[in-house]
C-alpha cells in the first residue's frame, strides 16, 4: 500500500487525517471497519487499482480466513508499470476472482481463466471498489466459490506467471515465520518454476521487528517486548536459489516502542 501510494501520488498519507491515523497503510480496524478501509483505500487510487477485497466483520473465527480475500492490482499503463498484491491468509487456500466480466462468476464462463489476468486485462478492469460490489462477497462461504484458488505453491507456479511479473517479492510477514525447510523449498521451487516462464527474478523480503504484548493480545505499550523474525530458513533458501534478499529487518531493528502505532506497524 505504501509503495503503490508513492507511485500514484508520491504522498502515502495524502488521504489520511493530519496525524496520519487513517492513512491507507494502516489496517482496517484503524478505519472503524474493514469495509470502510477497503472502499476508501480503493478510492484513493482514483480508478487505477482493482481491489478484489472482502473481510467479514465481527468477532474473529477461523471461518473468516476462508472468506477473506485481499488481492490488489495497481496499474499505470502509460508507464508500463503495475504492482500486484496477492494475500496468503492463514492455512486456507489462496483465492480470488478473475477481473472484468469474469468477476464474481463461480467457476467463470468458459472464456475466463488465469489467462485473463494479464497486465492489460487487469489494467482494463481497474476501477474504484463499490459498496454493492463489496457486499456481494458475504455469500461466498467457501473457497469453491472463488474463480481461482490453490495453495501457495500452486498459485506461484500457475497463477502468478500470468500476471507477467518482472519481479516477484515473497514475504511471510509477522503472522507466521516459515521454519519448515521442506515446505519452504517447495514454495521456492514453485516460485522459481513460475518465474522461469516470464524471465523474471525473485527476492525474499525480510520482516520488520514488532513489539509483542506480554499480557494477552492487547496491553499498554509499557508491557510490550520486542520480537524479531529471524527468517533463517527462507533466507537460506533464497541464497541457495540465487535470489536477492531485501533486508528490511535491519533498519527497523533500531526502532523503539514510540515509533510503532500498534506494536506491529512502524
């Protein structure tokens, strides 16, 4: 979100209040609801982004992960520039809708497939997310109602290449460090195979530090302790595969509690 804001307007916080408390690099709960966040963040790109987004409201439960989607496709066709974000949410399959006329059709018409997810198709389908469009998604109760779905390795090998990606950035974030060497190798092998079709390159993006509450999920920041993700297994895999490593962990290692909004977002 920060990168695409910079590319779009050069001011990531342009749409936020004077303190930046509601800028689009902050999560949905800061905005009051995820729906508000998705609608307003989509609008901030003035029709240059396709936001394939939905998240149930209310107390969290595991079924939410199956129904949640946030896939964003930002396009500047005149500059031959595009940035896509595909979200991995929990242990459920990744999933999403085909763009344009294919959107929201379970299984899609016969002419709709991952082949419809090219730069040109995504740019043509870019628009401001509407409330009506967003509200259609609560009826999609399982991943079988999405146009495309699969585990991470499957998506990396068979979906991502259709986006005509020059640079693929992988990052597990703060929501689960990858520590299983076999799983990591399968993911990297799938990504390498997929990118071999486009002639693109891959890199592993390390994770920023965070502060963790020592007393349950929420507590005053005086009870936070710093926690850093080592990324040892994927960093080792990246080196074995000849990938670049973007070490964003290094500069944030110096940040203290007062530099974080909520313990997670610097």
